C-alpha cells in the first residue's frame, strides 16, 4: 500500500504502560519455579492474560491447565495472578499438590474485604465481569453474600437481602470511569450502600487509563497492545475512544496492525495492557517507523515505583537454597 506522506507523522507512547507489579511478580514466580524445581511446573489458567507470555513460559517447561484435577498428584502448581477461590485451595490440598500462590496482592486485598464484610453479614455488590477468573475467585470467598453487578444494566435488577447492610467491591481491572458511574447508580437505588476502605481498582489499571486519556486527546488512532482476554487492555481501548481518539484497536503484536488504519493519520498513540512485555511495544513502534511514523514521543503522566515480593513459598525455598 502506498501512503501519502504528511508533513509530520508522529507516535505518542503512553507511560506508564505494560507490566504492573502484580504481573511482574506472577511471571517471575513461574520462571523462578522452573529454575528451582525444573520442568514441568503446572499453572492453573493463564498466569496472566497475554498469549505471548504464556507461549514463552510453555517453551521453558510450564504446562497450563484449566483445573487442578489436571495436575498430577504431588506436582507443583502455580495459581495465576487473578486469584482462586477457597474451593480451589482445598482441591489442591486434597490432591497433595505443592502450590505457589501468585495471586496479585491487590486481588488478595479484595478477597480479604469480601471475607470481612461477609463475616459481618453484609451483602456485597461485586462490580465485575461474569466469568472473569478474578470475579470467580472473589465470589468464591463468600458465595452466599456476593451479588454480581456486571455493568450498568445490572444495577436495576440486582437483588439484596438488606439494603441497609450493603457494601460494594470491584474487580481490579475495570474502567475507573465506568465503575464510578455504576457506583453512583447503585447509590441512587441503595442510599445506604457503603464504600470499601480503599479503592479496589488497582493503581496500575488507573495509571494506564490516565495515561491513555492524555495521548487520546491528541491522537486520531490509538493502538493498544494486549490480548483479547485481557480485561484491563480492553478497557484501554474504550477509554481511548471516550477521550478523543477517532479509532482504537487492540492488537496482540505488530502483525495485527492493518495498513488501512493509518490512512490519513498523522498522530498515533501507543500503549499496552498491564500484562504485556515491552518487546511487543517495541515491535509496534518498529512497524510504525517503517510506515513513516519515526517521530516518537513518550508521554509520562505518572511515575510508578510499586514492587511486590515473590510468593512466600518461593522465598522460603530460595533462602534454603533448594
């Protein structure tokens, strides 16, 4: 395809982007487990929602399964960053599995809140997407108390036992703006609905949405690098469209970019979801440079310094020199 070359073609790259602390911890957990114990190491579900990360770990000896019953008795299994329910922990114990819990600490915080409010006999309105692994894990902490609110459409139909003992929690990877709107609508229906002690949407999800808003205001096209099953990546596409971009697309890597997207475009925004390795963004930038978008500017909206320690099961064996 032949492009008309405008005076200036530029790329605005959002910062922060890519790996958050929870994803980095989870991926490192699988890598360290392979180093310490050797292959195979089993992983329940995708360790993070990114196809490239999963394929890379598979090449190193990780075996991804859907359920613990697929893991041979006595083997090592890593629980994904999205968290699991108490029932999954029990199943693993019954099968004598050696577990490494790579649940993101911010997801663990939501689990703890669910248990605490359930113990006080609150109904919990869990804002999130039905079927998402994180939602299933959180709901499993207090199944008799949790009512799922999947989007604005569910606000008018959700049923509760006592509207005066009601709290909301949320999946950590949602759109900040949409969650705020959902909570506002819920409070109109349930005036005594109380807030969690702190925001459940994780710092990285919020920061990446703030960053994409900034570049979307100046870009006709925003490319979000991330997999289709990544909730936080899909939210970045929505946020870009809501804040000025004429078009936005989610791509696993540069090979998914279509040349016609670039017709008449002078400014492209680029960002990536919280489970995306930086080399995939580099590939997108190289692809765009080959098509005349060689002027690259990084737009930093906030600095991140959060780090999480490895799961305690690994730290213990690392200290022991296993």
